[in-house]
C-alpha cells in the first residue's frame, strides 16, 4: 500500500459527522480487496468480513471512524455570506481566516471572514469570536440559489508532507486509523487465520458514537479493537496528557478496555519488537470503544491510538512510522490469535 497516496485519498473524501454518505463508497472500494464481503448498512457504516473457514470461529472486530469534524450551513445571507454551526468538536479560536469547501451539489470554495485589526474596537483583539457571530464568505451573489440550509462544510486543507516521516492535513482523525486497518488487512491477505475478522468503518463518532454502537450490536463480535488517535507531545502541551510523537502505537488501559486483551496486545508488541506506549485511561476513553463495550451482551475491547498533533484542527499531524506500528501490531496479533486471551 502506498500510504501517502491512500491517506491523501481518504482525507480528501468529505464525510462530515452525520453526512458520511459522501465517503462511504470510496472506503468500501478500498476495503473490498481484503474481505470476502463488504456492505454499507442503513445507518451508513461500512462493514467488511474476512472469514477463516473454521467452524465456530471467534470474531474479532476492527473499528475506525469515517466521520470528520466540520460545519453545517444555518442561514444564507445577502452578498454570498453564510452563517454556520459545528458538527463535532470545533474550537472557534482557530477558525478566522480558514479556507473551507461547501459541499453543495457542486462543491464551492469559501473563507471564514476575519475582521481586519484596523477595524477592531479597543479590547476586541484579545477576545475570541463566538461561532454564531462568524460568517463564511463565498463571494457568490447567487449563493442562495446554489447553497441550501443544512449543507455540510469541511476544511479545505490538503495533505502535505512535512518531512519524510511526518504528514499534516485535515481529518487524520480518524482517516489515519482507517489507513492503519487497511494496511493490516493487506498484510494479513495471504495468512491463514484461526478467527474471523470483521472491519467496521463507523459513522458519527465525533457527535454520538451511534454508528459504532449499532454496528457492534449487529456484528456481535467476541473481541473488538478500536483504532483512533491520541494526543502527541508538543513543547506547549501539558505534561502527563500527551505521548511521544514517533514513540509508537499507544495501547489504552482502563475500565473501558478488557484487561486480558490489552495484556495480549502488549505481549505481542514486546514479542515483535514493536515500539509502544501505554496510555492509562481512567474512565471514558473518548473513542468508539465506550459505545462498543456495552453493545449487545458486551464486547471485550482493546484500543490502539496513533499519536497526533493539533487534534480537531485543519493541520492535524502524524508520523507514518507511528501509523505503521499500529498496522504491524494488529497484523501480528491476528495472525497468531486462536480466539482465546489468557492471563
């Protein structure tokens, strides 16, 4: 798999939380070579299954979420301006001056308007502008005939390579997780497995995690591993809440996660000399693992995360080597897994 090419295609696929149908068919196409069957359910989840052919085999579900943070148009004003609200957790402090794509019938370019400093009143320079007071400028005098209330909007930034191993762009949360699963499935293509593997690319994680909960209920796996992103260190980040950028896969530990499955993942990382970091998560993990754990009669959950800088911004950044450690850990775990986790 050409990883930068795959990530670029995934990140340029628009799928605002609640409007993921824009990207579902593309993800299904990417997943199809590695599965016996792939389908898009009525809720929008993409599910692929690779069967091992063994009677009574256990099922391991791999999950990453398709949706990205974005915006929804709430009002179309005269002069080509739009009012908007968020879909997913968006920090309004970094929005002024951003470029956006408006997902009308024909995608349109826009910018989030920014008042010049010359026109600000005394004291306004230090105040954050509430999102409800912001405007998107489309420059289109006929915007009302081309853009409707309810139209989704995404950041316009492209994937760029910062260095040989580091890339930046919008929605690497969680397209990087999708790419890691795709790469793991590619590595497993010629392996004989003892378990069935289901892949779920779920919707609405950024708003409700309903996609993951509904999909897991439907599949009812014996084990599941959610793949997401975690906070990577920067010089200005608080200590104790961030992890090494380039330090390898983050393996979650806590009450949302199955102790023996977590230990098995750590044991695999050690045995295969895969760099890893242990992330203690004392409660809600903030990921799909929370909803998946309690689906149906309960699911034995694991959580793997890719260290990511600048989460929920248009310049999210990861190291490709960290993504690779997630893929390799999933690959080595599944190729040796007989369906039982032991103490």
